[in-house]
C-alpha cells in the first residue's frame, strides 16, 4: 500500500471527476468527518468523492491494479470507524443521491448516497415506505448491507427482505447486477454480509403501503418501575399487532417539557412507541404500553411518518463520539433485565450530565422473526426475539475511557444471555471468533467465505466486519 501522508496515492487517476481530498488540503477536515466520531477514527491519505458509477469504477480499477485496500463510505454511521481508516484510500459515495419511484408498482431505486430522511420524504408523497432504520441521517447503503431493522420490521420485515436488486462494482473493476436471478450468490451475501463483496452503487426496493400519519411518541417510567415494565413488555409484545413497534431505552431522563425536575438525569425507562396501522385502532394498540406502569410522561400523538422516523435524531447528532455493543436475546429474562438495571446505576455520576448512555431493548417478532427463511439471506435472525444494544454517545475526549468501559462491562455481563448470531450494524466488531458466528450457522459462514473467494479474493474490501477469503 502507498505511503501514509499527503503525498500518498499521487498516481491516483486523473480521469476521476469527483472531488479529491488529501491531508493539508483546505477542505480535508470537512471531507474526513463521519456521522459518528469514534475515539479511534483515523486520518485517510486520500478521500475520493464519486459523482457517479463511472467514478466508482475508476477507483475500483485503481485499487485492483495497485493492490490497494479500499474503504467505502456512504452515511458514515458505522460504529467501528471503518469509513475513515488511518492512512487509507476512502471512496465516498455521499454525492450519489438519485431517487426514482414507480408509484404504480411501488418499486423505488436509490443511489448509495441517499440517507433515510431523504428516502422517507420522497416515498411519503406516494404513501409508501421501505422498512429501514430509526435515525434520519443513516445511510441507506450501510443499513441495508448489514440487514436493516426499524419501526416497520414487525410489519414488513428487515430492509433486506424488501430488496429486489443491486448494481455492484466488483473489486476487479466490473459493473454487475445482483438479484435473485443474476449473480444470486452475490445477492445472497450482500444482504447482511456488509461491504465485503463489492461496492453497491444503487439499490432497488419493493416499497410497501404506509400511512402518511402514524401514532408515535414517548412513554417515560421512573427507575423503580423499570423491572416490572420490562417484564410486562416481555409478555405483551409477542401478542401485539405487527403494526406496533416498541423500543425500551434504559437511560437518563432528559429535561423534556412536562417532566418534573426531580427526575432530570435519573435512570428511567423511555419507551419509544410507534404504531403504523389504521389510526382508528391506534389507541387500542398503544394503550397496553402506556398501562405497563405509572408513567412520568406519556406523549403519543399523530405525526407524519417522516417526522416519527427522526425522533432519535436528538441523540445522534453529527460528529458526536460513540461506542456500542449488543446482540440478540432469545428471551428477555429476569436475569437479563437485572443486568440492564444494575449497569444503568453503574454509570459514573461525573459523565451523566454530558453523555447519553443507553441500553436499547428492541422487540422483534412478527415479519422479521417469523416470515423469513434463515437460509434466504446472509442476515441472520434465527431464534432472535429481542435485540439488546448498549450505546454511549458523548462529546468530550476526556470521557472516552470511562464510557467505553461502561459499554464493554455491560456487554460482558449481558453476553451469557445473548445468542451467537446477531445484527451486525448495532455493535462494534468483537473479533474473528465472534464474526464466525454472527451470521448464524457454520454452513452460512462457509457460504460467505465462498462468496468472498469469488468476489473479493484479495480482500481489498477489508474495512468492515471482515470475512477473510480462504486464500488469505
């Protein structure tokens, strides 16, 4: 690989038409920024911002000809900082913003720089949705390649379950199509196998019907009710309508309007409630979640879908530091609940006023858990009924160690209750042994390695939760 400074990659092709940024350039600091500033984010030697698929081909061919490992960035939300590795060549897809909707068929085509807020706004006009994530600045590309979960997963499944095809630039510099009938091994692997196999320039989804208005909001319960409310959530969600989504956040109480000041900064359970079914059934669908205890605050109202799907933006503002780990639970056991409540109390007092340290407990079930074949895509959900994520978000580098330690300790204590397979987007990489199991069975991992051998035998796409080709 070429050298690690502003003089690196001086042979980069002049035919590349997008902007090129190197250390020392005036625009380099802005070009280097990612959505999440991980404590170990690097300084790439060159960032190439593509303007179209031809630019992507140019970069891929250069990487292949020179044997250069290539980092690919779309939304820049990855928890590992893979979008900005030290000394690397980074291909930035953020300018690829085309959106085309076919209202009659519900087919939507998106370029790889589109973020969820842009997609939601475009589809809302037609009463359509692609099931996706919960933060509007998340890139469609990274979310999809990792699997894709969100408020519509119980109704319509994972993002990859609604994917029809992809246009992919290969590591040997070709543009191919991946679908159920064209390069099906690549299509299977990319649906959950992350960016290991090629550079996706565009996605084609089957969008689903969606109300422009939904019922959504927050329900806050005090610390002393957390155990009972989670136990009640455990009993209710398996029989709840698929249109109902519930994410329980064990976190610190924010100074929201209507919340008494004595709760500010204390440990609470914040329930995010979203109901996407018929609005005349919204009250009957959401009331069981507001009746699990005696709320400090209950604010569920009608909102536009595009507004609902940015409720968590208040936490994930651009440029904040972050650390996260998590995994699937087969059951939300009393023991797992005890771990969550105990570790909430272990968050040091000195960081509470300036950090968001949260345990997100997602209720799965419905389409994402029941209406899929485990062998149909790389993204694994077998045996998963809950998804538990520990995440800390903060600003001051002086808080790096204490907050990383909090997440790591919580993950260690929750680990005995977690499954080996998991959703890779909501956790940092935890090493090669972990990676061999996160996609499910040993047979599935072997299939991923075979796809890697075919599509990236030299492991040029290694800045990810990496599947190492057998040749390596």
